[in-house]
């Protein structure tokens, strides 16, 4: 996983997450959209059909606060869930 | 030639059931469908692998 | 963030095949787990073969392909992606070379099925080779997929709306998957021939998806158990989330 910030303002972020595919990006997007301070979140696997760009690009728009913090919070919420799910699977 | 190791469609291992299937359904008198049920080959993609197979080693071996 | 609250229940359970009901998942998360089980959980598979002698009726390449498809047991705690294990086979005709004849340098990595025929050998024919099995993920090559026909459906809630009209035809109501009965029981549809009119004769029934409840159908090729596959898929998502968090925090 290689991160490269393409564009960053106070409330908006475009970041390339190299080496990932729908498996993780969609989970991440889903987690971002559940957060209250995220106005919009999406990802694109093949932005604008551009030649060469084949790594996913994540776009986050924050309602308030830094969008990078929102991404960090989303990652935490994913690990919280995987932890809980692992416990539930082991217990079943 | 030899029974495929896996089902082409789903990737389930079917090769291991071939000899029993051949013995019971081809050389024996049992109903092929019932033998397949018995072997646990449930999906029709896997079933056709066994039903439609023909061993060809005996046919090609004289031409080595 | 929402408090994660999961409920996991095995509807059917075997070493190699199971149906697991998981409540509390989002569709994105369910799909992430499914995809991770198929493409991201690695298994051992023969990748390189050095033939010493092959006088069978099949070419080296054909045998190489068959060997790659033979599932090998994979203890994931002991190995990392890219690790190799050497295997060997030496069979002389008249005999059939089986996957069970393959000898492994590592007792933990061996053919998961013993009865897969590799090639039938006639009098005077011989097959001898040494092979390297590599631990790789399913996205590199399908032969490394540990999960076979992994998928999920929604849990379907069946409610009885009342009696069917006296002169209405009794029509079959075909349904596949797993249902939740009005009594709260979880029942696989093949228990009543996938036909709701068999279970609720003369009743008017309604079927709806239960939000957040997914029934996974998981089968493995024998490399590891179903539970191992599911847990490794969850781990793989977690690893990536962890990596993202540390990289974003910097």
C-alpha cells in the first residue's frame, strides 16, 4: 500500500492508494460514508479512463475537520469491526 | 485423456472421485446420478466433469 | 462510529464446507470478506516442476498443469507469501501416479486429497520429478485460491400473512438460501425441497430480505478449514486498515 496525496484542501482530499483493489476500497468507502463529519466519499479504480492511472483514487469531502483525520477514523472503525467479527467467528 | 483435477467452472476438486465413480457407475450397474450424490458432487458443473469424461490413455498409448 | 455488534451462527458446518450466518454486516464489508476469501488468502500450489523422467503419454506441460491444481495443505501460521516447499514423485508403470504418491519435504505441506490421478502409466513408462510449491494469493493465479464457490445471500425472513383462498391453486413457491421462520428459527431451504408451499401448505407467505444479515456459503479446496479461511480473510482486511491508519497518521 503506497499513499500519494494528489490534492488537498482544508475540507477536501484526493489520494491515490496504490496496490489496493475493490476488496479494501469499497470497505473503506463504506466506513467513511458512515461517519457524521464526512459529506462525501468515493473511489475510482480507473479515473477518467486515463492511460496509465490504474491505481485507485480515493476522494473524501469533510463536513468539518481534516479529511485525513476522517480517513484515519474510518481505518480505525474497520479494525474495530474486524476485531469484533473475529471474536464472534471464533466464538461461534 | 485423464480426468481433470478440478471442475473447470467452480474449481472444486473432482479428480479424487473419478475411480469410485468409474467403478460404480461405468463398470457397475449403479445410477450415475445417485453415485454422484453419494460422492458429494452436488453442483451440476462438477457433475458434468465426471459424467462426460472418457479415459484416453489406452487409446493413445500405442502411439508413443 | 457505530458500535460493531456481530452475531455469527453456523447453519451447516464441516471442515471443508459450511454455511455461516453473520448478522450486523454492511454490504460493503460482506463483499470485502468474500473477495478477500477468494483472492487474498494464500495457499500452496506447485509452480515449478523439474522432470527427471517422463515417458508417460502426457507432455511435461500437461502434467505440470495438473500438478498445479492439486490442493496442498497450507498451515498459514508457519509460512509467508513467497515461501517454497519441495515435493517429489517417482512412480513406475504399470501403475497410476496419484497425488498421494507425491512426497513432501515438509510434513505440514502435503496433498490434501490422496486419490487424484495424475497420469496412468503403462508397462515400461515412468514419471519422476521434483517440484517447488509456492505460497501465493488467489489474485496471482487461480490455482492459489483456497475458497471454492464462495458467496453470500441475504437471510430471508418468511412471514405468514394468512390462509390461501379456498379455491386458489396450490402453486410452488421456490426459494433458495436460508430463511428465518416466524418462530425465529434459521432453516436452510433444502430441508423442505426449496419450496415454501411444502413448509407452509395452504398459507399466504411473504418473503423479505433481512437487512445486514448475510448467509455465506464457503467451501475450501482442502488447503485449510472453512473457519481458517474466514478468519484469514478478516485478518487480511484488518492488516490493510492498520497499514492505512499508520501511513495516514504520519
